[in-house]
C-alpha cells in the first residue's frame, strides 16, 4: 500500500529556501549595511512595477537555512527572536566591524554554549548574529 505523500513529514514539494525578503524604504542605505557591514555580495538586480530588488548572498555561505515559526510571548517582544538569524565564525569581529561603520549593536551574550548579538539594519530589521559553540576566532 502506498503512503499518502501529504501525510509524510517531508512530502518533497519544498526543496529549499531560495530567499528571505526584507522590505525597506531606503534601499541604498540598507544595501551598504548588508555589504560593507555584514559581508554580503550583490548577485543581481531586478526592477519592475516601480519596485527595486537587489539579490545578495555570502561568498562562503552555509548550504542550508532554517525557518523559525514562533508563537510565544517573546515573539512580539523587542527582545524576542529576530526574524533574520545570520551565523558567523567570529561574532566579536562581526560586531566590531558593524560598530566601526557606525551601526548600533547589542551586547554579545552567551546562551547555552553559543554566542548571540542582536543588531538592527538601517530600516530597523532585527538581526541576530549567531556563533555556534566551539568556534574559534
């Protein structure tokens, strides 16, 4: 008997995460934050119906991503989980780079053996920088 693919925990119709969109008002200012501050590189641009899109990626990005689906008191709190979580090999260097460029950053906190720091892009999007346990600078 064949099993129902819709009942499977991995039905197979989703094969990966292509992109995460961030809506902004000042695209050039925000582009500078992600490229100069966080090390993303521009991969392409698209303009249509009065909208501009800039595609960014990392030169040495991890091959997978995670979607967080949250429902708890912290998800509406300014200190709750950020909608965008970026991993880093050296959180101290990442935070120092953003501060050097004049961006405000939160303090680096240890949490269950890993380190996190919450920053905001120029449009106010909260970003969590994440360094896994056991990483060496």
